């Protein structure tokens, strides 16, 4: 899909919500590590803070 001439990013959210940013960053590192030395391009992984001061991890990759 295109949005303003660019491809629209589709995010995949991990199903777990974390109480601390540290817990979320551990999962982020694990997701990034799975693509290390692989044949595919690594995903974009980020941590998002929710309104209730908890965290969620989301990732995407372009094909």
C-alpha cells in the first residue's frame, strides 16, 4: 500500500505487554538476534510506551 508516495509500514505487535522497559528491551534484543547472520533483511523493532506506563514490542520488515 502506498501512503503519500511511500510504502505504508505494517507493524506486527508481540502479544505480551511488559511492566518495565527492561523486559521489553530483552525481547527486542532476542528478535533482532534471530535475524543475525541470516539470509533475510533484519526487521525494524521498536518499543512503544502505552498510556498506562507499560510497554509493548512491535516489529516489521519490508519484502
